[in-house]
């Protein structure tokens, strides 16, 4: 069934369904449309800038691995593995 057929089917069916079904379809639609928004665009501009800078740092090799950070923390706080 193509898009046109599906739209026509639901246009006809929408007048016949009960309130409970309409609310379920509405909730599904809200969830679907909210999932279409890129989370990055919803972030504050300052956070977007920091994330883009971090991404560039990683591309440039300017970062520490988890192992490096943990090793340094163990040394600093005298923690054995």
C-alpha cells in the first residue's frame, strides 16, 4: 500500500475510531515527531560550541585516553590497581 492509499485509509478511519485510539495515535505522532529533532540543535549554543571544539581537538590528536587519565589519577592520589 502506497502513501496515498495509506493517507486515504486513515482519513476515512479517523472519523470512526474512539477517543482512546485517537489519544494513542496522537501520542505516537508526538513521539515520532520529537524523535526527528536532532538533539544537538536542542542544546544551548555554548554547549554546541564546546562539543564542536572537542570534536576538532580529537581530530587533531589533542586528547588523553581513559587509560592515561586513570594512570595519572592513580599516581596523584596514590591508588593501586
